[in-house]
């Protein structure tokens, strides 16, 4: 059996690439070891799929993406924008809405988007083998031979769209990295990203009581040139911190680095406490509860006896220290919840060995797209947009190569 392209991995990037390539006249085979397609789409956005982000700026993609070379994604993102994918969604009559910060979600279910991508594959005459494992990929004259559960396949092009290591329960594997290394394509050490962070039991004990509490914060990590900050919601858990704020910063955090968190989200708490001191006899915790959740206020004042009194009896120094601790809480995570809870995998196939125009590797005819590549987006639809854009770049490159042959 011979194909113009064999795409391994039927997730967001693989499905989209297969459909586009098929519609441009390529004979395409899409293979996945799972019996279900696009599990990450299915569970994303609380089951509604946060499919892109209107705020993406393709002229400055490094603002919303990270990797050893964040600029690598600029070419693909500039040529296939959120508006391009929105047009496809509208063509299929899928209703959607913007939540906040440019994040677009389906009104109904993630299944709408999976059906759309499968319909695009059907329109392009794509053959799909599922479940089907690929046991080996080898070069042959004029292309590649793949040994699979359903027999031997030959092809001019192999596209690896197998994703990263995050959420192993839905089938994540290291297949893409192994294929890259087999053909001499470098791999940046993968790590969990968009993941909750954890803390030692004893150190976290005073804050474990806050599990379930959420509040807006400003959170940052890194120093000087590497410093990054986010203004998002924080969630306390039994084991540490989660919520959009921590998921965002986790992609940049490195072991041993502190997090700096402004629990007041930029409010001038010191001045507010001094003003309250002049007019109130309430406990400090009660006054503090006007600016942060009362559970947090109660827990916070327990750290120092000087804060456990009526505010009019507190010294200016004690109030200043309280305000400083709240607005610049510095803590060092001991780890993360790992790939089990990570939404994506940072690191991956080294962009130095890929063409930003085509996604073809230095090994001719071997392409890598989507999450398997060392391009990681922020929370909020950016990673899906990278899947669509990299798939688009790859499909068009293969079609152009066939036309030129």
C-alpha cells in the first residue's frame, strides 16, 4: 500500500493536517494507536474546547509561546491565523463564544470540533486506521516504509503528530521523540507545562486549610531578563497551587526557583490598613477581608501575633509587614503534579532541525507538527492554534512538493 503521506497521530494537528492534505489531492493515511480520535480536544475547555485565541499576535508570537526559539512559530502562525480557523468553524455551523482574554469556546460540546475535523478528513478521502500501532519507520528509495498492525505501508512523506507526554491516561507516549532521535533530529528535554505546582507537606501545612479557595493575583517567576508575570486567578489545593495563574507560570518555572505572588492583585493594602487604623476598632483580619477572601485573611494573620489584634492597636510597622507579606509572598515549589495533570508538554523536537516554513525536518520527507515540537503556548487556546497552524504549513508544503515533482 502506497500513500503520498502517512500521518501518525490523530489528535488536533494530525486530523487537521490529514484533511488539508487530502483536500489538496494527496493520498493520505492517518494512523493512531488509540481507538478514539482527538482525546485532548474532547476533554479541553471543560468539554467545550477552547479552540483558539483572538488575542494571538502572529507578528510577535514569542509573547504567547515559549521554546528554545519562540520566534520559530511566527511563520506558521502568520500564514494561518485564528480568523482562518474561525472561518472553518463557522462554515460547519458550530456556535461559539468568547469567554475572556480572547479565549474562544464552543457553545455546546468539544464533539462538534472532532466531528468537523473528521468530516474534513472524509472530504479529502483520508484513510484512517484505528486502533493501529506503528512498530517501525525506515527509509527506502524515494521515501519510507512503515510496519504497522495492519501491514506494511510505503510513503513519500511521514508526518509525526503524536503530541507529548502529558495526560498518559488518554494515550500519550514518547513515540514522536523516539522517531526524531532515530533520524538524528535533536530533542529538547521534555517537561510538564501548564501544570499545578506542589509543596512539601510541612511547609504547606498552614495553607492546606485554604484548599478550594480562588482569588485573582499577580504571579511571577524568573529574574531580570527571564522574569515573567501573569494577572490571573489562583487556586489553593491540598498539595499546592493551581488555577490559571499557576498553570501559566509553571511553563516558565524551573526547579529551585521561587514564585512571587501578589495576593492583593495590585491593591495598595498598606495604605488601606493605615486608613482603617485611624477609624476602626475591628480585628485586623476583619479589615483585611475587605481586600482578600476572609478565609485567606484569617489564615494569614495567624502567622504573627502582632496581626491578631484590633487594627487600632497595631503598630504601623506590623501593618507594613503584613501588607508586604501579602503583596510579595515568596515561596519555592518542590515540584509539580507531573504529566498526569499537565495540560501540555514543553520541550520536544528541536526547532533548529525543522523548517519554520514547512515543518519538514533535516531528514527529507519527515515532518513534525503540533505539541511534539518545542513550541508551547500559553493557556487559553494558543496550543490549539499552534496545532492548526503547524498542520496547515505542513499540508501545504507536501502538496506543493508533489505538484513540483
